[in-house]
C-alpha cells in the first residue's frame, strides 16, 4: 500500500512569529491528498521547525530520506520547493536519489511529480538549471582564483616540506636517481613527510618535483 511522507519546514524567524506557516503547508498538502484520493491514514507528516533551507542538514528531512531509502514510504511531498531546499543543486541531487531509490518526489507549487511523465519532465528541466548553476559556481571559483593568482597571492596549502628536503629530492633526481630510489632513500633515513608521516611514496616525491618546477 502506498505510503507518503509529507514534509513541512519553517525557519527560526518564521517559527518565532507563529506556527501559521507550518499549518498552511499542512493544509495545502491535505487538500492535495484529498484531490488525489490519498488515504490520510497512509500520510505521515514530518517537520523541521526552526531550520534553514540552505542545505539538507536537518533531522526531519534526514529521517524522511531514511524512511524512503528503506522503502517504509514511497512518496515525499512538500507544499513548496523552498520548504524542501533553497538550493537547486540539493534539489537536483534529491531528484537523482529518488530515481535511484525508486520513490516519487512531489513539489506542489511547481508541478513537480517524478511519479508522472509530466512531473518528471518539469523535474528534468529543473535539473538542467541546477547543472547550469553548478557550472556558474565553478566558473566563478575559477575566475576568482585566477584573479588572486594574477594579484600575486599564493594559492593552495602552505608548503610544509622543509626546503632542505626539497633540495635533496631535486638534487638526487637531477643526478639520475629514479623516483623509486629517491623514495627508498627518504624512507631509509626516516625523513618526515609534509604531514609528519614516516612513509614516502613515488606520487609524493613526484608532487614535490612538480611543485619545485612550477615555482616562478
């Protein structure tokens, strides 16, 4: 028998005013349930009162997703998309999760219903916008890093390997030693790694050499 989780949420500020926001969401979901002929006995309300929608780090939505993943319910419904998440990227991730775990995601305000062909089409369009948002964020990050590099700001984690160790690696490699031989020598002499570890690897030595070559 079909079981539906109805998720409602309000932020701390909204909660401070009253529970009117939560009750309005409940009313909208119950009205839709009546229209669709859903049995209220199979409708479970889960709420997050006083939580932001900026991410999915909320106890209520975590419990709802766990129930869906373990097939204790097969539909997740919200009255408005922003009650579920304010992030299109999070929403796209939930749509993908719903598809993989075989449950339906319904957002009443946007006509999203991954259990129907029409609603699935709307969800697909939103996923395209989410991908666009993801690429915009990536491009902004790339542009910001390029601007900082052009301004002379050193990027990345600070160098933790002493200059003497770097010089040793460079000198041994320049004299014709293989990467493996350099590694074995460092390990034999107990030279600490960048993070204080006791074990060097070919990839680590290679990274040190590449970092040295990249210096201005």
